[in-house]
C-alpha cells in the first residue's frame, strides 16, 4: 500500500489506519498486518497494490470454497469475508464450528475459510419510507420500481397523527401500500421506530424521501436478510452515494444501517442509528449495491445547523465541508 492510497481496496472507505492485528495460520504461524480498514476490517501490507488485491480476492470468491493465500498482500477473517462476498452477490457458510465461532466474534486471529454460494432467496422484506406531506406524491410515483422485491410498503408522514390508510400503487396488491402520519417533533429515532412498527414482515429497509434504491439492489435484500439470520445479525448496512447537485460527494461509502429486523430500535434524535444488543458485532456491511441520496448545496448548508439545534453537539457540523467536496479516490 503506497502512501498515496487513501481508500480501502474492498469497501472504498477512506478509513485506513495503522493496525496491530495479526492472523495465525493453520500451522500456528502468526502474521502481523500494519494497515487495517476501520470500516470493513480487511488487513493489508503497506505496499499492497489495491487493484491486484481485489483481483486476487475476487478470483478466490468465485469458487465454492474460499481458501486464503497465507503469503498474500492482504488478509481477512471470516467476518470481513462475509462483507467481501456480498460485493459479488455471494454469501458464505462456515466450514467448522471454529469458523462459526470466529464469525460471531470478529476480528480474531483465525484466517477466513468458508463455503460460498450465490445469494438468491430469503424472508420477505418490508419497505419503509419517511417523508413530508408535500413529498408524498413523488414518493408514491417512485414505488412501482420496487414492486419486484417487496409486497409491503409503509409510508410515515411528518404530520398530525393518523392511522395507516391503504393507497393504490401500480404493481402492488390492494392494501400493500399504506400511509400513516405522526409528528416528527425533532426526534428522528422515534420516527424511525414508529415506522418499524408498521412493517408486516420481520425485516424492513428504511429510506427517506430524498433516497432511492435500485431494483436490482432491492431484489438481493431478502437473501441478505437470510444471510443475516444465519449469522445472528440484527442490522445490515448499505453504502450511500451522496449526490450534491448531481456531483458524487467525497462522503462515501457513508454506510447507513437501514436493513433491520423490525424489533430493532433506533437511538439518537439526529444521525440516528440502530441500538443493537451485542453492539456492532451483530451487524455487517453489504457491498452489492448502494442507496442513492440526492441533496442540493443549500440543503447541505442548512442540514447540519438544523440538526445541531435539535441535538447540540451531535449535528456533525464538520461533515458539511466533506459533503460539498467532490469524490476523490
């Protein structure tokens, strides 16, 4: 990895940092890695070539069994391997009880080994959307593209409390799309929790009115939910592409933990996140697609200040500059 390398070769996060982690091979030989990604957890040597590392990893992910190269320029445990496999639309199953134990307790010294399979089916996933009344028509107009992967849509408006009412949307059965309302009252976590409670399925993907999800990404969500259930996972994060006046922002992948078991509760009046029993170990990042987030420069300039007013100290005023900076590899 050269000094100029800024982003992780696997997940593209600009979160590379010095590391003291090591992996111990099957013969008991330890190997230390000086660099780790603080987002996905992949380990690398300082002189690792990012493109070559991905080519090698992608090749190993293509077969039925993943076997690492003990002398390669990168390393990973089975937790990070699960993240890596999703980039190619694949899932994994631990080969031994020891591998399963390592999956449930990242990031240990055991190198990744696992059976691989193509993500295909899984439990149904509800779609939840938060919006203002003025945005409802546009949100409804964009729903038809999601009919290929979900049969349950709940929309929660920021407004005077009203119970769910069914609305007709092309591609959905009668009663599949419902609109309810409750006042946001400056508490985004409470609003998301109310939306969770409207789901008819055990998993829900949440989006805001200014966010969209490609249908192909959506079709993989049930299989991701199955992968999560197999690994005792409560929450799955997806990268988010922030487009500011049509330009991709440097704030990427900006992971949003929006695919959750509906029992999960969000916490935080602003910049809310799932509060997980067991912490981050009961979540993982999926790399098979991304949430598209469209912002205007004016919205960026006002957003952090309004959030700071709602929850002093948590508005992320420093994020404003990064959002306005174009993406840099």
